[in-house]
C-alpha cells in the first residue's frame, strides 16, 4: 500500500509538472507576439465574447445598441461606450448583484463582494467557466513568482466575501502546491503557522507583510530564519515601489512579487522580471490608457487612467471599464515580454480612495452611510497610521449618542471595524462651501 501511494504521488507531481511546462511555454509564446499578432488575437476574442453575451446580457445589449458588430478592427473599439463602476451598482438592497450578469443567477457558482462603493457593496458573480479563466490567468502571476508544485503557500488574508486571494488559492492548488489558509488567525498565530509548516510563499497585501514584520520584531521573531522565499502582494500599491519592496524583502529575506487585479475585472497584472512594475496580460485583456491631463489616448510614459476589457469572462464581462487606476504605460519593452508594461505598477487612484487593511474605501462610501442616520448632525473622518497599517476613526454629533449602532452598520456594509465616537453637538466645524470632513494624517 505504501509503495502504491508513493507511486501515486510521483505520478500526480509528474502530471502537474508536465501540465505546468506545457502551459508555461504557451504563456511565453503569447508574451512574445508582435503587435499585429496580438491585435488579431484580441479582435477574435472580443468578437467571440460579444457574440456569446449578446443578447442575453441585457446590460450590454442596451449599452451596445446601434453599434456595428462584429468589430472589423481594434481601431473600432472606441465605438463601444465606456463602462463605469457606478453603472454596475443596483439601487435596491434586494438586488445587490452587479447589473452586467449574462446568465440567470442559478448558473453562477462564485460570490464576491467589493467594498465601499457609495457605501453599498457590489456583488460580483462568476460561473464555473469564468472561475477557471481566473485560475488560468493567475498562472502568469505564479510564473513570475517561479512557483512550483513543491511550494507551500500561505494565504494571509481573511476568507470573507471580498475577492482577496481566493483565486490565487485555487490557482496554486492547480499547480499542485500545498496551500494553507490563514483566515481567522491572529498575526502571531499566522507567523507560527508559517514557521512551523516551512511555508515558502506568502500571499498578502504589502501593508500586511510590513505589519507582520512589526509584530515579529515586538516578539523577537527572526523572519529571515523562516523558509519563505517569496511574498506575492496585491490589493494596494507597494509591490512595485522600491522603498516598500526593499523594506519587506530585507526583513523577510524573500523576494516580493507584485500583482494587480479587481473583483469586477479579474487578475490583470503581474510583475516584470526586474520587479520594476507590472505587465498587463494582454492575451486576456484589452488595455487602453486615457491621459489624466487631456482625456485622450496617453503616450509613452504619460500618467493615465487604465481602461480594461475582459476577453474570457462571459458571465460577468466588462467592456472598456474605467478602472480608476493611475499608471504610466510603456510599449518599449527591453526583454522578450511584449505585453504593455506599467512602470512602477499602479501609482494611485483617480479618485480619493483609502486602503484600510487591504480593503478599498472611498470617503464618500462612509459619508453615504453616515447620512442614512437621521440623528447624525455632523461628522469628521480621520485617517491615521497605526504602525504599518492605515486606520480610520470617525467623530459624530449624534442626538441619540449611540455610536455602537453606527459602527455596526459600517462593519456590515464595508466589512471593516471602524472606531466611532460621539462628540458634543456643535463642536465640529461647519462650512459654507464644500465640507472638509476627511482629514488625512497618514
């Protein structure tokens, strides 16, 4: 029996290795396509996507009404209207699912929820086929991390409804890795699990990687003695920023690998060889760049808003989606990877957004919730830095003097614990013009 099990595991590992090698070579071929070859691939894929989702997807059937399809060239892409996040949000609490669903809800198997858009989370669903696309696309990220079936991967995030590293978990499993969930554990317990199980790879936000450094220092734990070889980071800028990356790598004695994605879009970005920024997976996404200054197509290295079209997610497609991410595109690749390169990764947001414990939060989201309480007269939101992590506190003038109910609603709708305290009525500033109720002290 022992011999049979040994042979089984050898065959299983060999299977993963063979599949990985075959798909790895295909991904390298895609990266090396010249501009005309890539454009043809993208054109074929978007026309196939549109023929699949129309007319079943009522959201896009309405938006694309009157557009001449199929597209004859990617140059005709601008005939399609942009998609904005606000458009995907339903106004009714009874219908939280994003508006861009192609199929009846019964055909979907994955539920994820974004955080903080206008105080009302957006529920994004995926079919089983869509989820396999997520896993396939994530393999570009895992290639950049040089992950193999022998690695042990620790997921240092809460397994809640936000997308986090859910898809990374299944992508690593597909490679044959031993994947260890860290949801529900405190930081010390996570560090203990990482050390005792000889974890080689950690998935987390840059902020949390630094927070673990802080906790380790407080408890005389030498992270450099761990078996961790790489830390895959996402959820916020930082993995492509030299100062942040070097600080994490120095403490952990491990390589930082950046990644970027979004619930509404998918896993679209992965680290370049030199760790200077991100490549967009252009075999699965069409990328456009709108100049922040002019609003027209951005030029080489210009600060621009990233616009993405998914090519393999038929159940929840987004077409010409305004991500709000600010980037600097470059098409002058110095290596064999010809996918567009974003120098410095995601530089920031086009709007005023905070990232609290890896969750994206807009001040307007909090304001929307506070305004739903009729007894709240005035308020002030303050962002501070607690060690290596961002923190929020809210002061409210509340006639009921019951801050607990407000904190509970914030946690329910944003998924975050936020300190709320009441202050004397009339003590907060008043404004004749635009209110300045958000104070950033980070």
